[in-house]
C-alpha cells in the first residue's frame, strides 16, 4: 500500500478513501472461510471465487475522551505518542461494548478514574488503517490517577495556564482540547 503522511490522509477524503480501499484489497486476497482467492465485486466489496462469500471493508471504532474537572482536564502521554506530546485517553471499542462503556473502561484502565456525563462530541476517520475515532467529553466523578504503565508514560490534570505540548490541529484530540479551552474563555 502506498504510504501517505498523516496530514494528507486526514485532510483529503478522496486520498483517505483510496488508501483505505487499497488496504482492504491487499489484506483480503483470500477467503477467510474457505481459503480460496477473493476478487473485486460491486460496491467496493470482495467475493470468494469458490464459496461466494462476499465481504465489505470493516471499520474499527475507537473512542477518545476529554475528561474535565472544573477548569482542569486530563492529559496523558502514551508510549505511542511523539516525545513530549500529551493527548487524551483513547482506545478501541471491544466486542459487545457500546461507545459509552468503552469510554468508561478505557479511562478506568489507563488512569484509574471514574467519569460521568459522557457526551458525544464528533468523529474523525482515522486511516491507520480502518479506524474511526469517536470523540467524547466526560466529567470527572471519582478516583485518583493511577497510570497503566504498559500504555501510559505520564499524565495528570492540566489547565489552560500549564499546558504541555498537545496534538496537532488536524486531530480530533486537538479539536476536543480547543473546544474545552474556548468554553473557559467565555
């Protein structure tokens, strides 16, 4: 699959769609049911040349959440982020879990805190590959921060006056942060 930089993929829907479909075709050469070759079919699907099983591109949902506590909000530095960049708690939705349950679970697993008043914010196609980031805001309910060391290197409560380096403006994480900070200015 051709490699694109993140800003290009996030900014250009046509390139993002082409990259995702190319990934789908490359990763589904053979039928997962009978092992026979797959071929292109209508509506961006693939069909098995033997058993006729037809499949379509799948999307993997992930949640990302800005947790606020008064004028503070939670930021974490995940091991997967660039050095020095702090972002929001995020993670994949598990089987049989709704989005709000995923928000609660991910925040509890990664930080040890409980949240309430979970509210949908927006979503962003996250083509790395086939992900959909679903953004939420939530209010702190209880607990002390205890970071999951396997995933999170650092984290804590921050205010507009003591921000570390945060994600770039092309990300839903930054949109959530900017939205929170703009509400404080009013």
